C-alpha cells in the first residue's frame, strides 16, 4: 500500500470532506480550517489552501457562511499583515454569492482584514477589489461593494478618491433597488471618511438623490443617513440640508418611512439646534404622534420622554402633552403600552406642578387600562414620579389604584406590584404600611399562582430587612404562622419557604422561640412534600440556631424524618443531619 505524502495529507482530507454529501461533515471541515492551516504552515497555506478555498465557493450557504467567518480571523495563519492580500480573493468570491447572510459576513471579514492592512496593500489590492465588485455584472457584487468604500477611501490617492466618490454616486443610482438600499445604509460610514468640502457637495448631492428615491425601502434607509450625516455637518449646514428632508419624510406617503423618522427624530434635535427644533421638528413630531398608522404612533410614543428631555419644559407642556393625553386613550393597546413604558420619565422633565396637574390623571387612566401590559409598564416606573411629587401625594392619588392592581386578574401585574412593595413601604413608612399594605402582603401568600407565592415570601424577607426583626416578629410572623394550618399543602409549603427566608433576618432567639415550634409540628404533616421541605428548612436553620437547640430540638426531629417511609424525606433528612454534624465538628 502506498504511503500518503504527509504534507499533502490535510489538503487531501479537506478535499474529500468538502466533496462529501453530508453537509455537517463539510461544515465541520470548514470549522477546522485553522487546524489544517497550522499543519500546513504559513507558506503552503498561502499557496495551496487559500487558492483551493477561492475555487470552492459553490457549496451550501451554511458552509459558505462558516468559510466567510473563518477567513476573517485567518491573518495569523498566512503570515500576518504582510500577506493579508492573499485572503482577499476567496472573500471577494463570497461577496458575489446569492445568499445575503454569506455576503454580509464576507464584507464584515474584508473590513476586519482591511483595517489591519498596510496602506500600500490597500492601494494595490483592496481598492481594485472594491472597483471590481462595484462594476460587477451581477447585482450581488455591487451590493457588497457599498460596505467596503469606507475602508479604502482614507488610504486612496487623490485620483482614486475622486473615482471612488463617483463610483459610489453611480451605485446610489443603480437600476437595482437592492444596490441602492445597500448604498443608502452605508452612506453614513462612507461620509465619515470623506473630506469636509466634498461632504457638503458630492455626498449631500448623493444623499438628496436617495431621499427622493421611488422605493420606500431606499428612502427609509436614507432616514438613518440623516442622523449620521447630521453629526458630521455643522449646525447651520445641518439645518439647511438635513432639516427639510426630515420634515418631508415625516409626511412621507409610506408609513415605514414615517416610522423610521419617529425613531430617529430626537437624535437630530441637538444637531440642528434649539430654534429649528422648536420651529420645525416639534410640529413634525406632533404629526407623527397623531399619525393614522398605529405602528408610527407606537414608535413616536416610545420616544416621547427622550424628545421632551431635549425641549424646553414649557414647549413640551404646550405641544407634546396634549398628544400624550390623546395617546393614553388610543384605540391601539400597543400604542398605549409603548406610551406607558416611558411616560413616567416625563415627570422629572416637566416638574412637580405640571406632573400633578396634567401627568397624574394620565397615569391613573393608564393604571386602569384593560390591557395588562399597559398597567405593568406604569407600575414598574412609579419611583420616577415619586422623586418629583413626593410620597404623600403619590400615595393619595396612586395607592387606591395600586391596591386594586394587587388583586388584578393577570398574575404578571400582581407580581409587578409585589416587587414594588418594599420600595413603596420604605418611602411610605412603617405606620402607613401597617394600615394599608400589610394585609395585601399576607393575601399573596395564598395566591393560586406559584410565582406570586414565591415572590410574596421573598417580599416578606425584604420588608423584615427594611423595618427590622422586632417589627417583623410583631407584624409578620404571627400572620405567617397562622397559615401553616391551611388545608392545601402547597400553601403550607409557602409558609415553610417564608420561614426559611425570614429566619436569617430575625436571628437566633426569635427563630427558636417563634418559628421552630411550627416547623417541628409541620414535620408530622401527612404529606411527604411538606416533610422533606421541613428537612430542607431545618438544614438552612442549622447555622442560625444555637448548638444546644440544634442538638436538643432539631436533631431528634431529623432522626425521626430519616426513618420516614418516603425516600425523598429520608434523603433530605440525611443531608440535614450531615449539616448538623459538620457544624458540631467545627465548633
């Protein structure tokens, strides 16, 4: 049998595997390219492996995607930046394939390699690559080329720079919408590398063409360019060139374009300055808040706080608040939900008086919304309002709504209220809590949803930490322990959980005097689940209690449980006994 030439062995295996019908095998081979390259060495990788990969570009999309990704980090295997140009041909081939994700990854890898290349190599190898792709007969090559201009332009000679700008302008007028979309989405990155004098003339001319494109998919990508170009231009130039475009876009016939404007508008306010914002952008934003398409109103409502933060409070009160009031009763629940998620942040912007007079009624109406997500979004941000108007007014106006929501039919709303209770309690004070909220906290321990009961037990621990062990022993412990006789075993398990969470806060004395007797009684429960949870609770109490209590009270009970007919009870009792033994040995 002939011996296999060792140096050829990795390439031979790779060729065989890449011809295999099993896609997973081919994929695994590509993922091992770095291993094969190390076996071949840098020179043979450049001369054999890379040319082979350049020709192997008609595989399954998943394999090609992996190849494009691997080549992006392949510089160390071909000899470093001095040989970076070797990696360009296979990636150039991948830039022309039909699958978008493969092309995007190939462009990403080319950019990663390009930023590391020497300037001379960029001029000699990368710029010709960009030109070839930009002149490609198939549209996929031209689409890919748009994402590479910003890499080569800074290093290009003056003559090449002129040619690159002209080429990019041609791509922005390409017959294929996909090419124009790619040019529009990459315009900001390319513009950031172009000199200021050309930016104001050639690039803005290109931008104007894209904003008037007959395809809404191109125009909406041009909206993103507004924000990018706005940051590059001086304030007066931005107001002259970008502002009119945005105002027109806010009235575009395509709702998708208006949607993009609603998302981007607040970013442009700082770029154009205070006066153009007040005169032009505020009316445009008001139109978007009242748009006839719900999707546009959702986007605009979600940005209302950010937009108001840029404005003078008086302008926000005069122009934006009336729209906010309308949106709070919008026919779309998703619009109301988007508004509820941000509206609380308007309180610090508008100040105390405007919040009390105008925002509070809107909060209250949203707290009573029939859609649970709306109520949920309001609840989660109550602290922002408290910082502005104070807890006394907040409790008077919002507490009735909070109490009502504590019994909401949607468990996620009840859960959100529970998580807010400790913060509310700390701000209201112990007296108010005892009068108004204490009963609610006990009621949640017997909720039919486990997540609520679990959160309620944790809530009691946080309250005990807030108000102290003496308060907890007087106001929480007696009410919790009463529930251990509940006929439903799941509720009795919740009591055991609450005990295990409260014990570290209450300390040794209160735990041994008040909690331990109830645990000992529960160890005689008829339900095995209760008994093994008793064993787990006892294990958690071992570090807390005095050694004498552990030996005289816990251990005998655990010995009894370790002889229980149920295997799980015996297992957890055994673990607890081991914990007792380890504590005694270290003492």
